[in-house]
C-alpha cells in the first residue's frame, strides 16, 4: 500500500501521531485505542509496508517507531496544492469584516445596500 492509502484510515493516523511522541510496544498502542490488539497489529503492518513505521523485536514483544521520511511525498503534495491557492491577506480579511459589520448594521436599521429603507420601497410600489 502507498503512503496515501496508509494514512487514509483514522486509526492509522492516530497511531502515527502517537509514534511521533516516541517508540511504543503493540500492547501499549492497543491499550490506547478501542480496537483489539490484532487489529492494531494489522494497522501497524500496513504502516510498515508503506515505510511509515519500523518494527523491532525486543524479546517476545515488538516495538514500533515512526519513520517520517515517506511523509515527504505527502508534504510535497500539500505544498503544491496550497501554493496554487491565492493567499488571504490581512487587508482582505479586514475588508470582509467591514462589509459584514456594515451589512449587519444596515439590517438592524432596515436599510438595503442601495440606502433605501424597506418602508420607502413598500410605499413606492
């Protein structure tokens, strides 16, 4: 499975976030989730096949650690996607705030954007 398929599952994303804090045993990871230990092992196998985690045997247990190198592909894609979007400047946000406040004030006063009141429109009709 590729990196994108591996991180598509929310439990696998949670496991990656947990492993970002440091290596952990399968039993510890299973204790932190509402799924069974075999299910956690399957998720870790998928992450391992994608190269996102490394497992090492320590006696009878297996400890997993994050390998962030394959996430560079995800980072590149996200960078390309966000670079294509026009940035929102503080000035644009300030202008939007001004217009929202003006519209709210006009609504409270009963005036429209053209400056006429609702009563004046009804009387001219």
